[in-house]
C-alpha cells in the first residue's frame, strides 16, 4: 500500500510503497525482489535533505528501524552501526562508554548514512566532515548483493561510497572511528551582521567550532 513520504522541510513528497527492514538480509531480499520485477529502489534516512535526492517512483526503503549498534571496539576505537542509526542516539551510546565522534552535524536527528552520503559538515574549520571518519562500510548493490569497502579491501568503492548520494546502492553498515569523550562549552551572543562579516576569519580561527544565523530584521541587523 502506498504511503505519503515527505522530507523534514516538507518541500519534497512522494506517494510510494515503503518498506522498513531491520536486518541486512531483509535489505538484500527487498532489493533483489524489486530488481527481479524491474522496479526502482531508493533508501531514505531521516529526510533532512532539501533536495529531491530521496524521491523515487518505486520502492522506498526506510531506515527508521535499521539503526542498531552492531559492534564496538574500544581498543581499536571503532564502532559499527546499521545505516539508519541517528547521530544523537549513537552519541549517547558512545558517551556512556567514554567515547565520541570527532565531529558532528548540528542536526543530531540525521541518520549516519544520510549524513555521510551527503558529505554532511560540522562547524569547525579544522574538523573534516563525518564521512572522513569512516573506516569501512557495506553496500547493497542494485541486485541485492553485499560489497565490503575499506582502504584495505575495495579501495575504489570505499573512496566513492563514503559520499555516494545513494548512487551505488543502499549503504547497509558503517564503521566509524571514534575519539575519547570530550565536553564543549557553548557561547551564544547577538552581533550586527556587518561586525560578524568583518571579523569572520578571526571568529573561525579563534574557535574550534563557529556558526552564525542571520536574522535580517531591525534593529541591529
């Protein structure tokens, strides 16, 4: 039965058949069955993208029930999760074990696969995006076959798949590098836009993380 899927902003919508796998085996079976009847498949995470990258006229594979932590190795500082794991859920899991992701998107409700596949960024000039922390991944291709990608294995698939925009198949699992847990101190203040623009290089260079929101209304704009 078709469902109305919409992204977070509500500007992208599709009336599609939605399936919600919980295991990699189910993902492979779904893709294989759709491929056999000549249909199309698209995976959807949290739906944060404003673009139509998540839309399909075929079968939508929702990752909302596909977000378990599979393995955690504190000695190697690696965690492996299903692709639908949300950033805030993984962060809480790691925090209780004394670890964290080195950098984060400012939207914690994004899925791991969505954040990495779209090269989601953080807010620090010296911090790479989340996809740079991928150590290995598994991708289900258009025939329902699983491919392991890592720097030591299929390096070409790994390099392209980290920011694949869903073009290579469905990201099944992601293994991420983690770091010792840390605290951040946040300072928020109002400034005129001209002052922020004029001192932007210093603001970025003197803070580990920096972002601003422009609210163009008087006074003080």
